[in-house]
């Protein structure tokens, strides 16, 4: 009897933890790229999901390796995507995931879509920004 009560309480605790974990994670439905761009003010500071095919916008070669500037393209348009590292794309490898449909979750903001490498200072800087998704 005592074992059954402990097992029941343990099961309730585990189910409650699973329920809480599942519902605490944002579950977003993908939106169209054109909707994200057209309604940028509505999506500002909110987590969104966009699904599409990665497209290489530009590539910057540095002694440390290549930096890829990518966009995500769907049937309605394309939008640049980068991670939180200053200017670095989340697709650093050449041709990573190209021609494969993926989903990206992030917030709308200004992102770097083109950079310049200064050989003298061995630094790169962003010279073109656009509205994009920051992951």
C-alpha cells in the first residue's frame, strides 16, 4: 500500500513536470516571410518562426575562415538570418543546409548582411544592415 502511494505521488510529480516543461517552451507556427516584413512592428520583440530554404547573400573571407551572410527564402520572399554573435551568420560552413527546407526561430531586428575585412587591422565590420531574424 505504501509503495503504491509513493509510486502514485512520483507519477503525479513526473507528469506535472513534463506538462510544465512542454507548455513553458514557446510553440510557434511558422509565418510567411512577407508577413514578418510587412508587420515588423507587430512582431518586434516577439519570438517568431519562419520556414524556408537558406540562400547565401554574401561571403566574407578572413584568415580565421569564411563568414556567410544568409537569408531564409519561402514562396513570399526572403529575410536575412543571423545569430546573436555580432554579425556572424548561424550558417558559417559553406553551403550548409542549402536546398533543404528548415525552420528558424528568433526575433526581428537589424542584422548584418554584408561586411568588409580590413587586412591592416585584421578586423571585419558590417557595412550593410537590413531587417532580419536574430536567433
